[in-house]
C-alpha cells in the first residue's frame, strides 16, 4: 500500500462549521436583545453545544432548532440548511482549494482517480458531499464509518508495526498476525521540512525547506549553511515544517544547538545540517561543524509536539538569538532517499 500524496488544512475542521451556527444564532440574539451571548463562558458553552447538535441535525434535515440562553433570557430559532450553507461558503472554498492543490501539485487529473472515499464527521454534511461530487464528477464511496474509520485505520497500522514482535505474537490470532505481517505500507511526508535561516539580503529569518512535501519516506537531506558573524561560537538550528497552504506561516517543531565551535572562525564558515524523516515520520536532526567535529543531534517525536507553535511574523524578521544563526548564502545540497545512492 503506497501513499502517493497527502495534503490538508490543519486549521479547518468540524468546529469551524459549528462556529458558523454559533455566530448566526448570536447575531439574531443581539438583534433582538442587544447583548452578545458569546461574551460569557457559560452562555458560549451552552450555545456551542446547541450549535453542534443543530449541525448534526442539518445533515439529515432541512431545518433545525437552536436555543440561546443568556442573562436570564431564553430564545429558540429555526435555522434553515440553505442559510447554514450560504454562511459556510468560505469554509467550502478552503476545502475546494485543498482538493485542487493536491491534484495540481502532483500533476493528477480526475481521470487517474478511481474512487473518492469519504471519512470524518464533516463528510456527513450535504454541502461537503456535493462539493466533492461536483469536483470529481463521481458518485462518492461512503462505505466507511465517518466517526470510526480513522480509529480503525490507526489500529490496523499499529497492528502492522507490532506484528513481528514477540508480545504481539502472544496476543494476536496467528492468522491475523500473518496477514498483518504481509501488509507493507509506504508513506510520504505530509509537509515540507526545513530550518529557519537568515536571508543575507533582507536580514529576515525565513524557512529553508530541505525535504519537500510528499517526499517518499524514509528520506534524508544534508545541506551546507554558513555562520553569520566572525568568531561565532555556537549555532542554533530551529526546525520548522511548512504551513497548511502556501499562505500559511511555518510551524516550529523543535531546536538543535551546536556549542563549542572553534575560536576565530570566519563569517560564512560551513555548518552541515542533516534532516531525516524515518518511515514513521519521526524527525532526526544533526548539525556538525566539519573542522572541529562539533556535533549536535536531536530526535523530534510528533507526540511531543501537540502544542506546536506557529512562527510569528516578528520571529521571522528579527533573530531570536543574534549571532547564533545560519544564513542561506551557502545552501547547497539535494534530497537523498535513504538506502539510495546519492545523485
């Protein structure tokens, strides 16, 4: 089983559609009573739960009731599916962009797509189904459970990883273990992976991506960068991945610092940076100064980055630690797939 390409919008999900209904109901409440039910946590929580139920109802009905409770006032309205869909058109456009982008970036036409398989709670909404049907010109395959299929896939993948381990052999049925062992999966990197460097012309810290999105895994890249000041004694490497879309800022994954560089190194001294993705999409980083052999290594686990931060604009303009950066002027090197001869 081979993954050819992966894409998505990390900042788009079912809560965005729930928020549309929250805002629709809140605006009606404001128009009638002159107060905003979103201004207190208790009223907002009540309204959010109501909006979630209304969203689910509108997936199977033409209208749904939603109740707002705030400052001892209680009011119920009927919301039409058409009004919900009209207010959600910006979200649908973002869905359209993701679908069109992954096809364009990978030079795929719909003629090469055999099946459009839907999953996830949002795939229940008629507006999402209609969008995918219009784009693909196909009848959607809705055979999977929208709520459970992701968990099923995760369980199967865990079984594939564990199938050859002794503990798993004692738990799995022998036939199940044998079938899981025969399944081979080849994945790709969901986002571009790189580091922040200082652009010599602008002085801005900008992402320099070494492993492109949808590169086959495992993959490894080594590139050479230059120090930014004379007698630089350490290098701080900040690892980032691309945002969900070309207009989104990069996301910080972690840091790696090389200390104890030789004294009196001239500006532009070479630092080798190696980024690697293993087959489980774990990130390995090595930074090395060739003359002294000074080395730093770090492994970044996705599970440790659930609270990853987006690189703010000011961080991309001014260095977080002046004099401990790398610059892109010496950046050379190309992606080399692990196990393959360098080209």
